C-alpha cells in the first residue's frame, strides 16, 4: 500500500493505492496546517495517512512509501525538501500577507523519511500533475507540453523533448511569480508586488476585488459588466503567461487545471485562447490549450504518478 499526498495552499488531500491500477481509497482532506512548529504540516500528513490506513483496515506501519505532490517553491536543507510556499509560510512576505505563522520554510521531507522508510518522493504539484497528465490524461503522447494550474496559486509543469524540467532545486515552472503586467497593486505571498499569482490566483481575486473567484466568475457569466471586464483582464494577464511559455519552450499542447479554471472552463478557455491566437504565428500556431484530461482528480493522480 502506497500513500498519495496532495499539498496545496488551502488543503491537504491524502489517499492510498494498493498498486493495482488507479484506484484510490481512504481519501480524506483537511485545511493545510499553518500554525505551530514548522514541521506541523509534515506531522499533519503523517497523521492523515495513518488515519486513512486504519479506516480501510490496514495497519499504518505497513504503509512505507509516499508520493507528495506539493505547492512550492522548495528549498533544500541537507539535500531534503522544505517548502517555501508563499501561501503557507507567513515569514516570507511578513505580517501584511496575513498568514498565522512566521515560517520561512515548512519542514517536509525529513520528517516524512523518518516515518516512510521505503521511499519518499516529493515534487512540485504542477510537475506531478504534468507527469499524471502525460501518463493518463490530456498530454499522452506529447513531448513538448506543459501543465498549468490556475487555483489558489498559479503553477506550471514544463516538458521539452520528452524531458520534464526540474531545475537546481526542483523549482522549474514557478511561472506564478513572473511579471506579466505593470500592475503593482497586489502583494504576493512571496513578497513580490504585482506578479502573476498576486494578480490572478484564486486568493488574489478575493483580496483585490472583495469577492471570491467563484462569485466573480458567476457574475461575469451572468453578464454583469464590471465582473466581465475584470475577468477579461484576468484572462489577458494569464494569457500573457501562457503565451510566454509557449514561445520560450516551443510547446505543442498546454493542459489547464486548477479550481479557478476547471470550474469555469467553458467561459475561460476561449478567452485564454484569444491571447495566443495570431500572436507570432511561427511560434504559437500548432499549440493548443485544453482542459486537464484528469479533470478535478488531477491532484489525486499527480501524487500517484510519482510512485509508478
């Protein structure tokens, strides 16, 4: 039995897989721990895995492998991953960001290795989702592709010539922290003002406009002029980011996931496509944007993809 863990800025989801196909059992989710010592999140993961095991009648001590798909960025401490996520670690941007801790990092891999002795693999959640989409979803058979999540944060998993890009600390694809606009009215948890995530991420929408992303999208779909204008601007900014990775990496297909996108995909997809259409056709022609083939389960299968 293997444990599959999805760590986001809002929630942690845990499930188990027996190694027989894609079936996930014992699934549970909780808000992401953000108080206490900086290993609180790792201890939460361990507790949730143990509880999931008992729920399905499995002795927790027999679950000794775990795949972790996690929001980043990562830093390495003695070669082991710690999280420096702007949506989890309050010490990065300081009290103005409103997170209830002063962590600069959240210890993760070291505590997990003490519990899961047969194997721990931690990858950025967008990289993990990319692997899942290439194995089972909308990116099967594509060697020049990306997975982009538009959710609490904005993340990217990138693949060129069939090789997934990871970088020196496993942080390749942190496109949420690129600057794609001259707007400087929003503080990102990373400390940047006006980067992509600060402007369009789910938690940024609420801070900027006083309404959560779901409400804003609902109003826009209903034809409310102010909400429509705001969503169009969000798509213009997000579309610039998609254009940038398309022309830099010469991509063939981008799979889009995350709660903001997936819950509004019929409305958002043509608006995002319009930001690529006709712009430098030599580089953008032949690149298509598609919804994640695994839909809202991409996070579950992302962790599993790390263990197969």
